[in-house]
């Protein structure tokens, strides 16, 4: 049996592959201001209903890391299943500032001032509530400022290192 044991070297490729067995939604996290920034993230989750809190995890070396710390507010757009190109764009090398949004339809969040992706399945506007050490990442906890009603569109998934859709995932049909 191969597995992770205390005190043993870890195969990061195997760890990434094993973590990838858990399907996640795909989001674009954004900050506004004079140098707006966006980043694809699948490490997003709800934390609390009272107060309403969400979290995103950002690698310490990412440009978005310091941008989030400095902004104090941020937006999260949950991408729908037809927005894979947007996810790829914000996960790749791209221009800095407003130029990275030039080919993406966005609107500015009224309360967070960050670009929000038009047509996304859901949007969250947040203020930075707290940060926590997450190893090579920082866990950013945001308190919801606004959350327009979500659409009924299927969301874009990330599973086993690939973008996917609910209908593409085996076993997501009707329960028996």
C-alpha cells in the first residue's frame, strides 16, 4: 500500500493527483482599484452563514496574494460551464491591470469595486475578514457584502486536472 506516512518524503505529483479526485467549482477572484487583478481559483468554499463568510486560498508567490492583502475588498465570480476560456485566461500569463480584462465582459461590483465576470453563475462581493497560514498558500476569509441571486446555469468544474461539466462527470445522473 502506498500512502502518506508521517516523516516520509511526499510525492507532490501523487498528492496533486489525489487532491484532484475531489471535484471543485471554478471561480475568478478579483480586486479593483487603479491596478485591478483577476485570478482563476478552485480553492473556494463557504465557511459560515452567520456571519456570511467564504474563503479562497492563494499561493504566497502569486501577484494576487499581495493585491488581496492591499485591497481590503474583493469579488468572486463562480464560472458557468460555458466559461472555460475565461478560466484559462485568468489562469495563464496575461497583462497586468485593466488590460487583462479587455476581452472579458465585466461589471464593477458596487460594494467591493472589483470586476465581476458577466454571465457567471454567481457573484460574491466581500471585504477581507481574516487571513490564515495555509502552508505555501494564505487562506483569505471574506465577509459577504453582497451576493446577487445565483443563476440556474451549471457551473464549470475542475476534476482530475481538467475542466469539466456536471454532465461530463460519471455518476451525476439521476439517483437510483
